[in-house]
C-alpha cells in the first residue's frame, strides 16, 4: 500500500541532476525518496541510468531520507558498484580495441616507405642533419593514426563474456566494410554502444597519447596487456582476456 504523505516513503530513488534538475519519474505505484544527489562524471551513463551524470564512486553521495536511509544507502552502493564495473569494462574494451586498430593500420604501411626526420637547417659545412626513417611507427605516422582511430569504434558491438560475466567489445564489421560472419545473438549493436565506446577511446587517446606513441614506436609483444593492464590499469581485472585476432 502506498504510504501517506506524512508516512514512510518507498525506497525507490528519484535521481536528481547535480545541476538541480527535477528528479526522474519513479515507477508506477511508488513514491521517490527525498533526494539522491549524483555528481557529474566524464563518462556518459549507461542506458539504465540515463538522465543522471554520475561521479567517480569514491566521491561522497549525499542522501537526505526519512525512514529509508539504510536501504537507500545500500541501493546507492549497489548502483555505484554496477556503474563502476560498467565503466571499467568500457574503458578496458576501448583500450584493447584501440590497440587492435593501431596494430592493423601499422601493418598496412609499405615497409619501404620513409619519412625525413631532423633539422633542415644548413650546417656550416653545407650539409643538413636530416635522416630518412621508416614511415611506419614514426611519430608523424602515429600522430596521424591517433587523430582518426576512434572513428573505428562504430564497427564494434558489446557482448557479455559467458565466463567472466563482464562486457567485452568485438568487431562486427570487416575491414572492407562488410558484416563479419558472426553469430550476432547476444551482441548489442546500437548508437549508444558506438557513442560511448568512441568517447572512451577519445578519452584514452587524450590522456595517454605519450604512452601510446612510446609503445607503438617499436614492435612489441602483448601490447594489450602491457599497455591496457600494466601501464594504465584500464584492464587491471582482465589480464587473462585472450587477444582478439586482427
């Protein structure tokens, strides 16, 4: 039975924007709690929490309740844990997809292609301090790739790993633009997935550009684990995840 205005309120939370927007509508037959204040986040919220900008869950969450403080606090903690897990899966998936795309693009460059590096200034003896180096993996090449690589995230879908029960991101379109021969059951492909994955990719490129150029300036094994898990901690839960095939 629905409580009277003066009686206890339902533990269903009305979620408020930090900017002071009206609470999201509560489910039919329930009344929202007094307040759950969500702080802003750099990541777009998942569809289940669309309409609320979420914080890093290490930040305090302010609750003003009457009668439902502990249940609401528990629900807030559960939502926080679920959102943190979703955000971690998203960033990890974006990093691993980013590595796949960069490695594939580098492999397409003619190894004979070179670029001139150094100073074009004339030395006192009339010479120039210019050398030719392979174009593939040069700083100019990697910088160019990083400007465009996140557009490739639109060719990925989201799938639940049946073993770990974590979200993973797999390529659903071939390099030639044709759909891959995949069983699409259980793979989510929509604009929300593409948009959030691209945003996560762009965030990684912006924050770790120096590390990306450092890792890809030379050939190395297990770049996904070394970069995404050990160097950046974006996949610190996923060292056991097998490498995707290029």
